[in-house]
C-alpha cells in the first residue's frame, strides 16, 4: 500500500476514534453532576446544619470562579476517553494489525484479553478502599479546623488512585509476556521473590497516601498473589518449551550438547576418478596408456 493510502487510512481511523470520544463526552456533560457525586462518594461530606470541625466531615467546594466549568469539562473528557476506549483502541488495532505476523496477533489478543479485566479489578479495588483512605486523611485534621476540599483535588485524587491500582495489576501480565517472548525464564523470576515482595510492599506504602496499613495491604496483597501466579505459569511454559525443543533456553553464546559417542567406520569402497588431462586418458596416437603400479607414463 502506498504511503498516501496509509496516511488516508490513519486519518479516517483517527476521525472515527475522535468522533466516538466526542459523542461520549457530550453525553457525560449532560450527566456531569451525577458523575461528580459518584466520584466524590468516598468523601464524608457534612450534613445540613453540621459544620466541619476536625476530622468529623468535609465540605467539598469550588475555590475559583472558573473551577466549576473546568472541572466539568475535565470530568466529561475523562469519561469520554474511558467509555469510548473500545472504539478508539479498535481503530488503533485495525491500523496496526495488517503489519503483524500471526504469532504477534495471537499474543496481542491474549494480552488485551487479560489486561482489560486486570485493570478493571485494580480500578474497582481502588474505588473500594477510597472511603477508608479519605477518612484516614481527614482524621488527621486537628480540632478547631475545618476540612474544605476542592472538588478538582478530590477528582484528581480519585482518578490517580484508580489509575495507579489498575496499572499495578498489569505487572504480572508484563512478566508473563516477557516469558512468552523468551526474555525471562520462570526460574529467574522465582529467584526474585524476596526482592519482589519487598518492592511491592514498599511501592504500596509509598503510592497509597494513607498512614494505615489497609491501603498498602490492599494493593500489595493482590499483586503478590498475581506475581506468584505469573511465576507458576512461566515455569509450566518453560517446561513445555523444553519438551518441544531442548535447546530453546540456551543463550546465544552457549553451545548445545553434542553426542560424542564413537561410531564404527564401514569398509572402504574403491572410487574411480576421472583423468585430469586428455593425454592421461589416451596416448599420442589415440592408443590407451599403459599404467604401471597405478601410474601412467606421463607421471
């Protein structure tokens, strides 16, 4: 296909993806208030007639004149990107897929089929622990002080937690893909288990803003389980690969094992060689040359 045709196809697929995002964004604008209430449900807002004192509750507000407009647009665009993701991801895949081999397509289908539910599970877990995280953070407010939270900050915090948890759940899948492509072996990943567990819990403690262990364990526990699941899958895949090809796991600079068992040599068979020169085949007058002990008169 010529370059102009590729560019035309890219333009058409980008247009379809952008139209899908714009359509969902317009629908999200109509339901922006319901979306804000859904995402700020984790904040213990103050009831009517109750003032915020210490960590009992919080007041969600807009701090600037343009904040209601900018927050609504930001929330609607985010909803458009997320809800319309099947459309624009398909358009991207349809543009790239013709240039992939059959095995690459198979791995891509498997990766997407596993990545979507893993990301969804991480995002759902983040949404479940958000109320606990927010209550712990608000509880640190001293008495006599009020919690007046910007709605924009609350939405950013919620989306950040969802993205972090969703992407963290993709780590075991990345390890599995590296094993399928031959970059990592299951035995090597199994040898890293102490460092991985320590790193996962440190990551959970740093990335979750709460001081209680609930958020850390909620993030690090499932990732650890998924990691050992990836190790088990990789070990089984390595065993299958060794059965199919004993030399599959050798490094580029590692020689394969050779069979050095001596074998018997059969009897020598005489081979008639053609003469190199015409004079060796016939004499000067066309007569055959007499050979003595295997040599002719010329030699």
